[in-house]
C-alpha cells in the first residue's frame, strides 16, 4: 500500500503535463501552482488520497489553493484543498477535506464538497488570487 498523496495535475493544450507538489509531504509549502508556465490549460485534475481524479475541463480560468489552519502556539496544518473553474461570471468550487478539523467533524478526509459562487466571491465571499487562464497566462483581475 502506498502513502496517500494529494496533488494537482495540469494538462496543457500543447500536451505537456505538470504534477504539483505532494501536499501530504509538504502541507504548507510551495504547491507549484504559481510557478506553472504561462500557457493554455486544457484541464486541471485533483488527486485525492485514494488516487481518484477530480477533473475540471472546459472552463475559461482555473485555480488551485490550499487552506491551512494554525491553533495558537501550534504548527499549521492543511485542512482543505480547492480546485476551481470559472466560466460566464460563475465559479464552481470543489473543496476536498485534507484533514479532520476536530473529532466531531463529520466530514472525512477525501470528502469533496461542491458549490457555485459568483466570480469574485468564491472563497468566504471574497475573490481568490492565482487564477490561470485556459488561453494561457495568469489572470489578475478585479471582478467587482
């Protein structure tokens, strides 16, 4: 049995594939998302701890982010991983639980929650940064 891995996989339109950092090894480190080349994304996949793929395709923009929590005086830990696709002013947000927040938390590691939000309100009612365009390049816009 292999160790659990959580990471993204980007398939570019030119056929190149880039695999992000294993978040189970470096949960608060560099995921590799910001360092992706500025070129057209064909699809973005999230690999869960069971090896399953959640793949987004056909969006105008894509985003990937990690949510980390830190209790006072403790080391931070990865709580959720997000992959997002934006199209026509809406964002489909897939949030995968990466660790249990408490013993009473009913959401299990690897569970995925989905929501649709207006562009610019995709994370806790606010805009996220780091969007990558399906036509190539980083998108930094104010959607307000």
